[in-house]
């Protein structure tokens, strides 16, 4: 029910009798909740290639998708003295969690043969060096730059591709050696030169849904 309130307002030598009509009274917290709904959700600046973003408390999870391409990588002890290879990759999906004040708190990497369209999409295990079948990476001596979560995530992804992989963790690579096209780095490189998009037709090992990884 509306109510009225009368008061004097003084402006210089003039004194006004003001009648104020109160239509409705709500709590401040309820008002702010409604304002938030009307204004939508404001996210931070997102990293390049970010397809999904989730935040809970001090943690934020970024899902980065990179399009198929041929990349130069360093993979030591794999049959070439300098360890340099030029390999084609399918869609690569990074799921990276940052923690306020502590940088990168968790990271996984997966493949896909089509772009992400939903958090219910299936992720595929990679055959990358220093990576387990569950997507967890050995980051070794990687050094991450940046002050914002977005900068740290972009730095992490760039450092991952620039780092030198070795054979300490070859679980993912070995699990895909039955696939002729990627049974060795030499064959992988040769196939990449002939058809850079061949990884899109490979039957990589299935791992699980993106939403399950995010919830972890």
C-alpha cells in the first residue's frame, strides 16, 4: 500500500512543503538482486579462443579452443637430434582453472574433430608429449606471465606449445601408436605435409564430456 510523507525543503530563502509518495518498500539486497538480473552477467576480459567460462568463488575456469593447424613443436628423444617437428593437429581444447592470487590452479588438454557447441560435447584424449590420457599435463619449468587471469591463461597455452616435450610421460602418445598415421613422429610429420587436416578423421580415444571436466 502506498504511503505519503511530508517534509520541508529549504532552498535559500524559500521553504517548500513537500509531499513524498512511497509506492513500495523493499530491502536493499532484494533490489540489488533484481538489478543484477536486469543487467545480466559481467565477465572479465576473456582469453583468445575462449569458448566457455565458469567462475566459483576465487576460482575461474576457461575453456580455450584452437582450430586445426600445423605447428612446430620440440619433442626430444623421438628420433631426431634437434627434436624439432612440424605436426598437424585437430581442434585442441584446453581446460584451465585460475585461482585468485595463485595463477594456474589446474590444466588439462584434449582433442576434438569438430568445434565445441555445448558443454555436453565429448572430449578426446590427445597423443601429446608430457600429457596423460586424462588430459593432465606435466608443466615442468614453464613460466607463466601476466597479471590478469586472461593474460595468465594465454601465456600458459603459448608456453605449452613452446616448451620442449620429452619421453618422461609418453602415455598418451603410446596409446595411439596403433593408428598408422601417428604411429611415429616421422610418419605424423610426413602425413601432415601431405594433408594438414588428416587429424580430423583420426579415431582418437574418447575420454568424457566437457561438463564433467569443468566440474572437476
